C-alpha cells in the first residue's frame, strides 16, 4: 500500500494549487483520522501557541478543534511555493457552543517529504468575532463547491 499523497514535490504552480485545494477539502471534512493521514508519522506542528509532534497528536488536536469550532467552513489560497514548500493564507468561519460566530484568518507554511506528506506545519491565526448575518461561507458542510468564490473573490 502506497503512502504517497500526490501531488508530489517539486511543486509547480498548478500542483501547488491542487495540493492546497486537497488540504482544504480534507479539513472541511472535519474527519481528524482522515486528515491526520496527510502528515508524516513524525510531523511537527505549531498551531497558534500549541505544538503537536507526530500524527497521533495531530489527530488529537483536530478532534479538540472541531469539537470546539462548530459548523466549520474553510477556504485556503496559495500564497507562494518552492520545490517542497507551500505557503497559504486562509479564512474559516465557525461558531462556539454559545452561538457566537467568528471568522478566523491565518497563514501557514508547509514543508513536504518526497512522498507528498506534510512534515512541518507552522500556523498563525487570528479570530475576529462576526455577526451571523455577516457570514460569507454558506455551503453545506463538507467540500466547498467549485463555483463558490475564493478568498480573493470575496475580498478577504
């Protein structure tokens, strides 16, 4: 059984865009076990002020995240790329268990191994409270539809 996760480095603009969309689709599934498989066994993360080392800790982190961030919808956009690295910017909308809505804005730097698994992820994120009426991400939970506007189209 192959552990490769195409597209593989070295990235072209097209393959980097594809990798970003695949990551977005995975995170929008909100399936921690499935998403964790995109990372190396010994992956190293920094997410805000939290550090995760290894796939098991990533899965635990994602489980906590999606238990807290309800009705999560994410859009990612390629910012830059090199041979085995990709930088993205993104925004996601969610609400807490009290019904308070947020739009979170972030940047991530990714580094991949030769098999296309992410071995390092560094994320900086800021949360902005929003009114429910100010939400922009209205698709059904799961994958963002292909015809839904991206971040640049939405002016974010």
